[in-house]
C-alpha cells in the first residue's frame, strides 16, 4: 500500500509506477514471461453520464456506485504486449468510476461506447440482485442511453423494479418503459469471447467475474413522439456477469 496514492480532490490514482489521471493513463503489468505496457491519452472534457439518480450517491443503498465521467471519449497512444507494439489512434471508449463498500452480489452489466450505426450513441445498463441479510431482492434493471444529444434515464429504484431483465450464460434481454418511452435490448456473446477472473469483495470473499469486450448488442427505443430507433453493434459491447456459480465453463484466472 505504500506504493499507492489516491487523490480525493481530483481523479488521480497511482499504483506503483502505473498512473491514471484525467486525460492520461500509463503503466505496466507482468506475469511469468508475459508483459503488458500502456501509454495512452484521451479527451477529458466530455459530458458525464450519471448512472444513478444524483441523490443516490449519498445513500447507503446501493453499496456499489457507478459513474461514467467521459462517455464516448477517444484514446490514442500505444499498448505493448510481450514486446509487440499496438498503436492506438482515435479508439472509442469511455472513462468509468466504480466504487463502494461492497460489490453488487449478482449482476449482468453492459456498456456500448458508440454503436455501428450511430457512433455518438452511448449505453450503460445492468440487471442485478443484492442480498440483504439472508434475503435476496428481486432483479432490478437500470438502463441509461445517450442518443441524439438527449439522455434517457430509466434508473430509479422504483423503475428498476418495474423493468424486466433476464440473463443466462451468455445472453441477456432487458426492457424498461417510463413516461411512454420503451427501451428494449439484448447483449450476447460466445463463451469463448469471455475471460474469467476472481473478483474480490471488500468485506471479504470473492465471486467470479465473466467479462467480454467484444459482445454484440441490439437496442431499440420508441414512444411519446420518438420515431423507433434501432441501434446495433456486432462486437463493440462490453458484457460482464458477476456470479458465485461455477457452471459457466469459462476458465477462471487466479
């Protein structure tokens, strides 16, 4: 921990020689004979997408918070993997911040930074359950979409409980209707397009995190003066499942 520093006044995190600050990230990691190094910059002046209603960030529930500081930002620089350089030039992505005293117990999470047929559209969504004492909550689904300069938030607890969300390995359907507007989506990928990681929980213990950055997404939004819009992404969606179950068949890295 002596090699770590975290600023409370600005976004600046230093872990060993790795650095993350607004507009810049650099660092390296290695295991046995494998090594990765990154030196990247990105545009840090994008309008944030606030995943939860603002007052929820001051509440004890949910324990885990999420915030997208820079949706659809562009990265440039170089990533070096085992000595081979991969130039990064105007790659579309996002800057995200997740924190809290405890991980959400079980969820499917997704994000698309730019769809194939609309580079400026941005999606963040989750279907989740949390455990309160010995009891599980019903599944809750939150969907946030930026489209044509407008933000559509389906993200209150009441709305999350009304929404529908169902996922299996490795396919997820969700829908939510609010104020006459309906959004529906599907995110999916092949098993071989996931990696499995131990996801350690701050209070102790761990679950399995199944993560893909090359999933597909199909999304539609319509209603109340909106012409139906269909957004598609063949392999640009992030798709993550957190689970205690081990029947998924994905090799989990230590």
